[in-house]
């Protein structure tokens, strides 16, 4: 752990907020009797083999990209739906995203303590709508998205840009995220200490700093003070 922490960067989806219900359950509910577990496997398969939808420049392009993704997920699960677009629109509805219960209290604590905070996320402009809908835009003087910056995590350049814009030093910065590859790998490449949020315990073999929720960030800040 760094001796002094002045800045905390946050990933967005899966770290600060998530879709409610989760995407796999939302899709499964539309194609009963498919189970959430079956859809989760299909989402993982399609995401790995074909990739997740790219960042898009407009709402209509975003819906089209996610409709294609949902259709591929359904086919991978051996299912179909007359209109994948309706499922995609639900996934992209900013009001369907909810904060993790501890997110706002932790952001309040960090802000009160004078810690600089920012978002660094693989997202397009939908992120701004979600942050507004969840009421946390005001916490972040800086929001860096892959779409606006032009590079995806784990590219170290997106983290270095956040450091430059916040006037922060890498050895005094934490990046908190839920992906060992995109978040921790990218942060480490930029000289930033990565903190993995592992809410379900699926990364039990991870050798670095791992916390079960954002509440775990607070003692890390206090330890560095």
C-alpha cells in the first residue's frame, strides 16, 4: 500500500452501481423458462468470443449494438425472442441502474476527507446519464470514459490521463474496480495501486489488495494517513 493516498479513481459498472435486475436475470425473465445461470453462461461465452458492444456515438446506435449482442446471447443459450431490441432498451435504461448501498456513504467520507476522486470507465456517454440518474455526478469533478478518451482499460494511457487531469501522483493514487484485467492490470501498468472489489468472492486467488465492498476503501485511506 502507498504511504499516502491523495486520490481514488473508481471504475463504474460493477463497482459503484449495477443494473437492477442484473442483465442475465433481466434477459432470462424475458425468455421463460430459461434460467439466469444459462444466460450468464451465454453472456460470458458471447462476451469472450465476439466481444461486448463497442462504445457508440448515439442512443440509436447503442440500441442497435446491444440488440445484436442480446440476439447472440439468446442464440448461444438456445433461445429466441421476437424483439431483442426491447430487451436492449431495458439494459440501456439509466433508471434501471442502482448504486451499491455503501457507494454514497464512501464517496461522502472521501470527499469530506479531502481525497480527490474521479471515474475511469470503459463506457460511452450513457455513463453520464447513469451517474445523473443515480445522483452521484456531483462527486466527480473528472469523469474519464473510453469513448471520450479514445482508449479502453487496461491501456495505461487512460489512467495516466486521469492522473494528469487531477494533478495526482501515481504512487499516491488508488484505482478501485471489479476487473483484475481491465482495472488492476491497467492501473498497475500506470504505476497506480489497484484495489479489486470482489463482492461475490470469485477472485479468491487474487494476490493483490482485495475488498468485499467499497467500504473496504476507507481503512486503506486511514492506513495511509
